[in-house]
C-alpha cells in the first residue's frame, strides 16, 4: 500500500466552525487541523514515471507541503468493508491514465485536535462522533492501520427468524430489532403464510416486505375506507386528492400511476446526440414534474436527509415512463422557531423538542446546503423554493397545546422533459431480466420507508440514524447518463 499526502481537507471557514462545534461538546478542544491522505492498493509496483503521474493526479487544492497537522491525531476513512464513491471514480481515472497496477485508491482525513488536557473515554467518544459519520466512516488510530481498508471479508450470513418454533412472539421481537413497523395484522399475515409454506423467513425477506408494504410506500391509511361517527364514507383521503385530476384532466398525460406526473408541453427543438453527433431535433416536448417530502430523514440528520430528498426526486423524474431528462429543481422547508443565539425574537418561546431530532436552526443551517450540493453535483440547478417558521401555543380540545414543525417539512421537487412516445411504460412479461443500476448497497438508508411510517418515538435512535440515506450524486449522474442514452435511441429505446 502507498500513502500519498494531500492538502487541507477543510477550508479555513469550516475549520473555525468545527472548532466551535467541538469545543462546545468537549471544552478541552482548542484547535483543529486536517489533511487529505490517499491510500493506494497496487497489483504490482509502479515505475518512476507512473509514480509521477499518480502524484500529479492526487495534487488538487492547496499543496500538502503547506499543511502541518498538530495535536492528538486520528484518521477518518470510509467504513471498513465498503468502497466509497470517491474511490470508484479515482480508481477509474487512474486506470484510464495507464496506471493499470492500481487496484483501488481510497481517501481519508487526518485530523489533528489540539487539546489543553487529556480526554477521558466519554469525551473522546463524543469528539470522535462529531468528526465522522458512523454509518459511512470509521476512525483509525494511525495512518499505518489503513491497510485494513483493502482486506476482504465474508458477507454477513442471512439471519432466520424462527416463526415455526416461536410463532408470533419471534416475529414481534424481530419487528422491534429491525425497525420493521409491522402492524399486528401484518405480523399475523406473515406468520400464517410462512407456516403454510413450512419454513422460516430470513431478515432480507422481512425487510423487503416491511418497505414494500409500509404506509410510506403503500398508503394503506391514505387509501383506506373511513367510518366517521358511525357513517361509512365513500371517498378515501387519496381519492379526494385525485378528485381534482378526475374533474379536470385536460393536458395531463400521466398522473398518480408513475414516479412523476406528465403534462403536455409543446413542439420545439431538443439538442442531444443522434448517430454519434449532437444535433437539434424537433419533437413534442412534454413536461415531467413532481414534488415529495423527506421529513423524517431531515429531522434526524439534516444534510444527508435533504440531499437524498433531492436525489430521490431526481431519480423519480428520470425514471418516469421509459426515461426522461431532469432539468431543474426546488427545495422548501417548514421548521419551528429558529431561536438564533444572540438574536432570539420575543415570540420564540422554548417549548422543548424530542431528543433524537435536531433543532430547527441546525436544520436550516445544514439541510439547504445538502439539497443544493446534491443538485449541483448531479448537474441540475435548484432554482426555486420556500422557507417558513411556525411554532405557537394554541387552544386545543384538552386545553392549550403547542403546534409547530419540530418534525420539519423538507419539500423536494423538480421538472424535466420527456418524449411523447416514452410517457407510458411497456408491459414487462414474466421472466424478464431486471437490471439494477447504482452503487454498492449497504445497511444505510435501509428501512427508511418503515422508519418514517412508525409512530414518532417508537424507533430507537440507532435505527433512526441508520434509516437516513447518504447521497451519491456522482453515481446517480452515471445512472442518468444510461437512461439518457436509452431514450435518445427513439423507437429503439429498450
């Protein structure tokens, strides 16, 4: 393994912000310095000329010669057993530059923390939790330990849940441990069916069922029949939403049945490749649009929550019909009172908040940057949005109650273009092979549908944090390029 030093990992502004954040949690912290470290796993040794090429590829930003890391040191690297998005891109670039000996390049941050006293175990754990994301990163004591990044491990085995022996109680226990958010009737349904099949389910099957059948995905309550004051109601909540389209569907080509809606556009020219050459092509240009919320993840971890809110909306737009082109986005936020330190307003009474969600101020400092960063790194501008605060004590049926947005609204929306022949998906016959595009799957963002469907407070803090996805706009851009090449084929679009 080679180790190649880089420049500072954080700008001066971010260093100052990090010092304040760390010192607030651990008063012994007096200063922070950082440096990029690059770890290169090789099939065989590089020649001097190849070493020079590699060094130049990894020279970006300020020179490492000007970087001095002082104080107590730790190295934050990608989570062991995973391959980071940066590593995939960097390794491809190195291989394309003739460095075929390069098996993989990973990147970590050397943190130097200046302390005015030694840390106890609790303070050290608090500090480390603030300089890395435990879902995607690991902390090493020394750069020499980075060899472990390139060791291969066996995947974890499937875990079987003993329904045949333990019945209802066994599945109830798994329901709590895995955060499946299964209702009693769903537990009964699974127990009955797996007993009929004469086998136990594994954790993957249960997780897939929980996501596909969650309120977040299936809208079981939103589509349910309602009995109010003893009277059966004909309309469902979702039916009331659809009623507008039912009564006035002029110009709507697709609604409530795909990843996004489509409305009729007009005829015009689009510029994209045909036969290996970019050229203007005249056709009907219809409009894809949608908006959705990403409230639960943004309340738990604002930057990745809002980033993946934008990313999910971009993905849905691009995957509408037989493929479309995302063009522009929006992001909106409703939160409780900000209570900015030193600038509190007279009406901003502190009513407290649930311990596992962050403050409204933290949301508004981090979430807009997360959404904007994902849009920018994907290559689509976010050009619209809104922001409001509300938190008020109001009369309620049982006395005064507080209403507000402790659990925020994070609205992600966008629009794009689609070809008229691609608006409707084709039928997929049984036996068709399915291609899944994307990066490696890990236990990150897994269970988001179930987690956001839980009654507030019924999940554990670890499950809440794990249910928040982490953004990978580089990989999503690659997936969109595949979709673009497909719809640009016209009638040959697979």
